[in-house]
């Protein structure tokens, strides 16, 4: 990795090593906490950004795991400092964790900048914590390594494996149809999440931790290890050991990341059958690193890389625990090696090619060969047309194929409460051909672009056995969701995008082969509707929500804050220490 740093070159030396009154204050206050000079002298200070909380089920074990990270840091001659950050539990935080991803990114960057930190360990996993931590660390530019929370164990109900999220929707529809009882539903509730760790489907959490590893931020194979597995504890210690070496090597994200790193991540995402959220997050992370990653990259790579990870919600049987036993991410990356730039560097100090050189796959049904995929082309497609001139996305690997080309009448809901109130109406004017549309659910309109995009199938249709239909929104959906759902319509309706102009009864066409989405309304009529459109009142007039509303970008730009982008102003200087 080149020339090693000296102790005097560390940022922390400016706080603790200088012989002046200010450094006296730093040292004496450290001693106030029971440390002495031997704890920090001649050592890198490792900041451990921990997103644990008492109400984040995905990260509840981080309270313990952080001690193992510290053990690894201490074993290798570093000085560990834990820095708690906002936790962002996906099922709990309202209106949406997406409201706070950029908050976490800012917090991470500023925690690292304002403290005497030489290198950092990023502890995350639940959906938005992974991109938030990576975005902040990339912007700060210190040696950084990511420690993933790991997927929870398989769920279980009456001997059947349950997948978080995916089976929630399935059995909810079974309950509405009358196939299961309320007691059955309660038992599903009790059995679907049996341990700490994030979702064990190929949802946003596993998608993003796997992307983090493919980008190079995780020790090889780390993203696949189940949270309760003893290997996960060992991974924590190994991560702590490695970050100390990275501090001495001064091995920063900018020394590792290239455009090819992000193309590798997109290829891996497609092979995994990734969450649709991956597009927004990878775009945001890529642009923080200075690379203009966009929808076209996903569209191009998605046409080349098939889905080979047979994991719910793309597959019907297997979960992340099975994926791990079958060879995990390393095995899958080995299978798609020809689609990767194998020279891309990683935090191991080796290339991704070296990391997967000896990787194997132990079950060809779980991690399929390239010539036997579960879906021939990439998991996600990008659609454009007069309903979404800036683009929208669709997860075609987890939907009924009959909707790949579909035309039907729109049924429009202006907000989620209106949709929720109507969906159980037995007299709702809807058939299987109806196109359900939810608007004002985007970045500004949601607010925070909630995961509302998998609109429920109307109850009267569920009772007829209908389990999928075309749904369109400017919202997101959970990576555990499935169905013919068009998402991230841009520009969003709240700012006057064309989705704001569609009316109930308009014919809407989606054609995946042509990558087209169109409302069958002539231009003159659309202009008339646009002239009559009135914006909704602001969602926020103070607080963080106000900042969010003023500065959030649209989905194709990654929903970052405009002022946090790499090209916004001069780089932030190191803090003065007087």
C-alpha cells in the first residue's frame, strides 16, 4: 500500500501529541475518563460509528459486537472510541427512514471530522444505515471499513420457512382471502422474525451490505454471515484488527473506489435480484465518490447480468441463511466473475479478484450457474415516457410476467390515507386490469419517499384470487416486496411532474421490452391539465423537515442533499485546534 504513516502524521496527534495548553486539556479530559497516555501514544485512534439502539431490532446485537470490534482494535495496537449515531430502524421510524439517511450521512461525516479520529469502523446494516454511513465516510475521506449487521435466522411457521416482509404480504393476502385464520396470522407474526439481525430476504438490507462488500468496504465474505453465527463475532474482531492496519497504510476510500468499483456493485446487485432501493443508494454513494453513476448504468448492466441468487422475493424458497451456506456473496461473485473488474481494490488490501479466487458454490439451486438463471436479464429495468420523463424503475424479476406489457385504466389516489380507505371497499371500481396509481409520495411529497409502492391489491380482487396487478407511484417499496410495481416516478407529482396530471380512467401503458411508460393522453390535454394544476401546501415549515424539503434531490439523482454533493463548493478543511 506504499509508505506507512508516522504517528505524528495522524489527525489525533494534533489533539493529544502537541506540547501546548490545548493538548493538555485534551489529554487531561481523556484521563478524566480513566485513560492514560499509554492508551493513545503512538497509536491510531479508531472511531467506531455505531448505529445501535434499544429500538432497532436489526442492530440490537451491536451493543455486544462493538466490544469485539474494540478487542480487534486493541489487539492490533489501536485506540478504539465508540461514537453512537442515529439508528434508523426501518420498521419503526416514521414517516420514513429515507427522511434520515442524509441526516446519518451528515452525522457520520461530522462525527469523524470533529473528533480526533484517524480511521473508522462503520457499524450498520438496516436499510438506510449502510448507504448513510458510506456516504458520510466517503465525504470525510478517512480510512474506513464497514461491519455489516448480518441477516437474521429464517422465520418459521408450522415447519414452513418464513421470509421477513415477503411473507408478511403473502399471508396478509391469505388472511384477507380467508385462507388462514386470525390465530394463524398471530402465529406467523410470532415466527417470522426469530433473532436479531436485518431481513433475511434479499431486501434492501442484504442488497446494500452485499453492495458495500462488492465496492470493497467489507472483509471478504462478511456481508453474508448471519447475525447470530459465531463467525459474525469473529468478523467483528477481524474488522477491528484490519482497520488499525488501514490507518497506518492511510488506505482511504478514494484510494480504493473507481467507476469500475461501482459497475461491479451494480453487476452484483443485478445478479442478486436486488432491492429497487439500490438504484437510489448506489447513485448517491457513487456521486459522493465523484463518479456520475446514473439510471443508464443500471439499465446497461442489467441487460447483461442475469439473476442467479435464488432468494426470496425473487425465488420462492430460499433465504439469506441458505445463501450463506451455499457459498454466500463470494460464491456468487465468482459465478459472475466475467462481468467484474477483478482488479478493483478492497479493504482486505487485495483485489476483489484475489478475494474470490478460491470461492466455491455448494448448491447450484441457490446460487445458479449463469446458464441456468432464475431470470434471464437483470432484476431491475428503467422505464421512461410521458408519465416519467426522468425515469422510473421496476423489479421485473419478482412479478407476474403477464404484466410485462400491459394497458389498463388508471385508478388514482392523491395520498396514502385515501388509498387505504378505498382499498377494502367491496364496491371499488377496479378489475385485475386496473392500474393503481398513488401520487404525492415522492422525496418531497411523501415526505421522505416512504415504502408505499407495493400498493395492496383491492380486497374484492384478493377474494377472487388476484395477487398481482399494475401499480405506479413516486414512492419506493421495500426490497422484500414484489409484484408489478412501477416506482420512483420522476419528477415526482408533488413538484408538478406528469404523475400529478393523470386522471382516473386515463389509459396507461407499461411496456418493459420497449422500456416505456405512457399515459394515453394527448399533449394538448396534458398542457391544459398542467396549467390548472395547483401545488400542495408545504410539508414542513421548520426543523429538519424544512431543510430536507429545501435541499432533497429527485430519485434519479440519488435523493442526496444538493449541498452535500462532492462538487458543491470547496472541500471542507480540517478543524482548527486552538
